[in-house]
């Protein structure tokens, strides 16, 4: 190649490169451009390599021209890279701009389910009187749910608890496993494990084969209480439950105890409070009775104590069981128990 031709080739490559560079806006395009003109096989590099074919004087002149062109393209590339980077940053800033004067988005606040609230209130009241919270299995043996509670097989008292049985037979081919119908099995389980004194409170889910209506669910909570020690009397039971009723329903509450029957207590009682809505005068909440029943209770039956190896001549105790759904219904004025389990936010947001 003559020196004139080579000088023209360099000139053309330089012009074409600068022209092309002006139209490039992305980093990838710039890299391709660099390879095409300044890379090992690039147009300008090829021209520089041909310098060796020229006479010395010509090589000096054209070589200087080629080096200038190379320096110019390198400088232009650096500038183009700066330009592309700056415009990318400007674009990002535009996209992510925060308008600090705009009102914030509302934060969705969670809250406790009304049953969680009432369970905590009940447990807190007893914990402050020295009771310990324990929990037990919802799938239970017949032995704990009935037998150890003085309700032998085929005893008519079993009809008080409509039972959901699990397919599990004992050696005699009789069903032996069930969904617990109350939290009372934890009385026997607790006493089997520890020696007196015992003071426990047991919140937990129970299941019964029952049709649902405004006051009945087939699954519901209970809170069981048990206190066993030397010299515990019915007076202790009354005092403890009276204090509980006052904490939950107000300091001016009165309580009423009447006889009731549960096979695992003797004597057995039901406890009612005077209606906190009408102060006992009679209203819709207490169904004109002036009193509202809130739980079953009694002195632990000697047979139950014997069954777990306690000596009823030395140790006595009281037990009680209540339904927190019904207590929450009274306290918050809820008319249908099914609302607790319907997951309706319009209901839940009121608590
Ligand atoms: C019992 O289950 C006894 N274990 C309570 C007890 C414990 C007595 C310790 C003595 C000593 P009862 O079946 O009455 O008793 O149930 C107790 C409470 O559970 C009821 O007062 C009620 O509030 C709640 N309850 C019972 N069945 C249902 C149901 N289907 N739906 C909602 N709550 C229920």
C-alpha cells in the first residue's frame, strides 16, 4: 500500500469511527465500537500494522498521523463512556425520585383475635393468683378424658359429652382414642406427673359431636383450673372464682353458686355472676334472669385423687372449667358464637 493510500485509509477509519460514536448511547455498543476500531483486529490497528511496509520517511509522517488518530479515538471513547454513564445515572435518579411531600401509605395494623384476648385475660387473672399455665393434647385417650375422671365405660354420664371418636381400638376391640371433649383430662395428666401442691390453669381446644347454633360450636375453647393441696376447701374455690369474676367483669360483681353434677367433683357447682349489663334487674343479655352462668366447678372427687395416687385423706382440691367463647360473648356483647370462626374482617376489626 502506498503512503497516500494508507493515510487515506487512516483518515476514513477515523472519520467513520467518530461519526458512529456520536450515535451510540449504550455501554454494550461502545464496547463493540472499541473492538471494531481499536481492538487487535480493528480497522485502525490494521492500518498501523501496515506502516512497516512504508519507507522510513513516509513511515514517520503517516505513523504520526496514525498515532494521533488512535489517541483521538481513545479520548473520544472515554468521553462517550462518561456521557453514557451520566445519562444512565440521571435516568435512575428520575425513576427513583421520592416526593417527600406526598402523604404516606396507611400501614395495615394486625390485632389479636377476640378469643386470644379473652384467653389472655383469663390466664392473666389466674396467673396473678399463683396458677401456672399448662397445655395438653387435643387427641386424647378414653382413659384420661373419661375413666380417670370417674366416668367408667358404659356409664350414662358419658352422654353429657357427645364424643368424636378416632379409629383406634384397644385389646378388647373397643374405641379408645378421641378428640377431647373438655380440658378436664389435664387434671389427671397433671396430677400423675407432679406431687401436691398443684395450681394449674389449662387453656385449650375441645371438640364435640354437636349441631352448631348461636351458642354451640362443634369445636371451642375451654379453660380448666385445678388446685390441690392439704386443707383446700369449698371456701377456697369460692374465693378464687369470686376474685376471677371481679377481675374480668368488674369489681362490683356478685357471684352465685348452685348445685350441679359432674362425675369428677363432689360436691359439684355451677357459678353465675349477676348481670353486668342490668345489675341483676333482668335484660336481653341475661335473658331476664338477672344472673349469667359462666362455669362448672367443684371439689375434686376422692376417686379421681386415688386414681392418680394421691391420698384423699391428706389432699383435697377444687377444679373448674369454663368456655371462653361464652365469656367473650358476654363481655363484648357478641350474639353468635359462630362469628369467632367465620374469619369475617368486619367482625374482627371491631376488637
Ligand atoms: C365440662 O366440660 C366440665 N369439664 C367442666 C368442669 C371442669 C366441671 C372441672 C367441674 C370441674 P360443660 O360440658 O358444662 O362442663 O362445659 C363447660 C363449658 O364449656 C360450658 O359452660 C360452655 O361455656 C363451654 N361449652 C360446652 N359445650 C360447648 C359448645 N358446644 N360450644 C361452645 N362452648 C361450649
